C-alpha cells in the first residue's frame, strides 16, 4: 500500500509542494516522501488504536469530508512531522498537507473501490495498516471468518464475516462487542 500511496503523493504533490515557493526546491522530494510515510503512519496509528470503524468508514465513503475527524488527525500528524523532521514552516506545512490529503485519500479510496482496478483493494489496505500479513493476524482473521458466522457476527447475512460486518458491529458496540460475542462475554 505504501507504494500506491507514494505514487498518489507524487501525483497530487505537484501543486501543493513542487510549485509551492515557500518550500525550497531541494526539499521537494523529502517533503513528498515524508508526507507518504506520515500518512501511512497516521492511518496505522488510527487502526492500531482498535478504531477500525473509522478507517473502514473512511475507506468505504465516496467522497472525503474535509471535516472528518480522521482527516483532521492525519493532517495534523503529517503537518507536525514535516515541521519537526524537515524544518518546514508550520503554516506552509499545514497549507500544503490540507490541500493534498483529501485528494490523495479520495484517489486511494476510488482505486480500492474500483472493481476494474486491481492495484489495491480495501482488505489489502486494512491488512497493511494492521500488520495483516503476519501469521498471528492471519490466524485470528481466519478464525473470525470461519467461526464468526456461528456466533452471529455475519451482520448482513451474506454468509461471511468481513469488513462490512465489522462496520455494522462497530455501530452496535464496537470491536469489543464483536469480540465479546465471539468469545461469549
């Protein structure tokens, strides 16, 4: 996912960074790279705070709401990172990031939701953010998918437990409620 994210940052960073006179040309590449890394890190932080419903809601949306708390959190973290790590003026960093992030995330979401574009999908994004390629994660997810139906976790009745079910469950008591149902608490 980081490669796709970096590509989108390069694409949408042209106006916000490269053509921005407040950012020295010799820092353009570093700013774009740090923006990619910081967006990814911010999304990971949100996902690891056990708030996958926020990430899932963001990834399933059609348009990015600039007032979304997730967008504000990502913008703040990326802006702070550019200021702290690269010495970019705080106002310049905030203005650049505020211009780029909605475009980058909108494009990422569009690609993930486009059945004709197989470069990335929502489950790959979530796996990437939560360390989904680890054996421990695979085992847990496999168990939830296999046995979750028997515990009433299939919220939409499609015969599988997936992201859509997690979103519905989060509305009814969060991940803790889902795991509580799975483990009988």
